[in-house]
């Protein structure tokens, strides 16, 4: 079950459960679109790429699989990235497609 983390790990921008700005890697590291661009689509924590975070339904369409039954996390993970160090790391792998890393 996705945590739906509440903020961007780098800039702390609010990312509500229905945000179209929330991007995640396969480990659910969560960043806003602007920070993903600044990070050159390279997760600073694992080296993976990012994709748009899914939105959990707000309505109970089926079997209680909706936001009220499975609420978003309220625990922020604010871990600003040292962009200078990240640039060196990203340079090694940013040209490799995320599905090939």
C-alpha cells in the first residue's frame, strides 16, 4: 500500500493525496515535479527514475479500497538533497533509461 507521503523530500512542497505534482521512484521516495527536473530524473536515494504517483480514490467504489479507509501518511520525510553532490552522481547514470538502471 502506497504511503502517499505528504511533502516533497527536497523542497517540502505540500503534496496532497490527489496531487498531480507528486512523483515517486520504485521505493516511494517522493518529490515534486520541479525537484524531479532538478534531480535530472535520478532518485538521490536509489538511482532509479520517477513516475507520477497514483491517486487513491476518494470514493468507495469497491471493497473499501479508498482514501478514507487507507489514509495518506501524515509523516513528512524532509531530506533536502545536496544538489552539487547529486549532480556528480546523476551524471553517471542519467543517460541510462530508468528501466535499464
